[in-house]
C-alpha cells in the first residue's frame, strides 16, 4: 500500500511551509523516522521524518510552497528493501545491488556530493545541455538544487577565468519572514534605545570563587546569562510596563516573565524562551539555557520553544560587538542588548581604576513605555548586576547557588 505523507503543522497559526531541501531522491528506500526533507516555515526550519519504511515517491519540488496537510510524498510500504542498502545512511550514501546478466552482483555506490544534481535539477540541466559537475550547488554538501538549475546558463557549463563570481540564492521562508518582521517593527513601533554601562567586577568575583563548585554540583557552568536573566526579572517586577504589549487600542500586561534569549544555531539566530523565569534559580536558568542552546545547535528546536516570550535578551558581545541598538522582537515591547566586556579606566571614589565594563542597551516601544520606565528599568538591571550578592542573592551567595 502507498502511505500518503502530509505536511504536519509546525505550530499554531502556520498554514504553509516551503520545501527547503529533499534529503532523499525519488525512488529511494527510506527507513521509518529517517529525515527525508527540510521544510521552512515563517518561524523555523524543521526536519520531516519518514512515517514508515518503503520506497519513496516525491510529490513536491524543492522551493515549492505547500499547505499544511498537503501530500508531499508517497511511501510504498509493500516494497521490499533492496539488498545491499546500507542501514547507516547517515552520509547520504545508498548502496544498490545490481544483478548482472551472468548472475554476478556488483555494488554501485551513489554519493550525493558536490556537483550532484537532484532529480529535478538534473532534468533541467539536461534540457539546457549543461554539465552538472560544472555548476556550484547551494544545497546540502554542495548538491545542485532545482533553483540552481533554473538559474544556470549554458555559459556556466564551462570554466571561466574570472577572478570574481556572483551568486543568486532565494531566501528561505524563515529569513523572508524575519526580514518582513524587522521592517514592520521599524515602521509600526516608536522604537527608542537607551544605554548604560555595567561594572562586571562583582560578577567576575562570584564566578571566580564559585564556578568550579557550581559546575561540579549542577553539571552546568555559571555563566553571565543567569545573572542577566534574574536581573531582568527583578527589573520587570519594578517596571511592569516593560513586560507588556500593545493589542490594538489595549495594553496587555503579563504577570509572568517568559524571557526570550537569542542563541546561534545552524540555521541562524533563534530566540527560544525560558518559561516562568521568575520561578527559576541560578541553576534553573543555566540548565534551561544549556538545554535550549543544545536544541538550537542540533536543529531540533521547535516552534513552540520560540513562541510566547514577553521580553528578550540578546548577547552581541559573543561576536565582539561593543554597542548596538537591538530591534524589538514583536509583539514584545522591550529587548536588552548585552555587549562585549572590555577593561576600561573608570573613576572610583575619586581615583582611576581599570574595571571590566559592559555597555548595555534597552530598545523599547515608546508608545507604551515612557522615558522614566525605560531608564529606570535599565538602571535597575545595572544595580542588580553591580550588586548581585544583595539584590539577586539576598546576601546568601552559596544558598542562592544551591551549593
């Protein structure tokens, strides 16, 4: 029988996805739960696993936009698995047993490597009389996609002596949606940014003294994110307008603190959410940050993991940024930007000292957050970071770190 594989719903409100890349070819044998395609939604890129084992027939091309619930492929579950198929096809290699006329068997190895065209791309290139091996593919492992073939010209079939080349690649649905949202934020919000600086010496001292013991006991590092997350939670309690959003003519204030954190993944920057951060300890925040970072790195993060935050923290400092004006993550009304830590000369009690200083930035929607709230919020964050033992740990550091 043929099993119809339909596009599952990646998340609430998503009605359409785009086939970013087929990880198998038409007529391949696939095993149940094997990743057969990558699909883009306007919120994330997800893998599509095979629902059963069998021979696959593709019903959509790479780059096609398909509705949630639409059939994208068929799997013949009655088909017999060809002899010689490598069970561990992790490298996109398929071993096919070919019976020769003299009944001898020869193993043919097909590898999807750089210069190999997808079935759709191969057909298009053949019509254009273009040799696939001369085209630079933009797919996984250098594979030539349908989009590459459509854009290819006969002149590309021969080597060129130019020192520079230009390429054209369609933006993923996720990147297009991000671009659309960023422009919308700039056009539809009254976004302003206020700045301050933080002396990180107290946090450095706590981490230096307790980070090894913390890691040995809890299995996670004592990083900066727990200090910043808990400082933000405290500031949101003091200035609840920053933890709100606009809905038409209404302001919605949240009594919970779901903190979105920007993390880098293979598909780019993602913003998963630490749920109810107001109920978490230093250990709880660090454990959740580690869990979400691993999911993002492995590409297994879900739309639900990235939905519903009330405030965002982004750390451009890991990339070397000294100062920036972060863009609000809608429908939220505020975002805190962390930056790199640099030793700077500062005046302490009338004397110049060298201290590790971080510049911080709060971008906010001025339609519902006034200057008093925005500046007050950022000062509250600064105060907590510069006096964490009192304001975040109640003067009981070891108890707060659960040591």
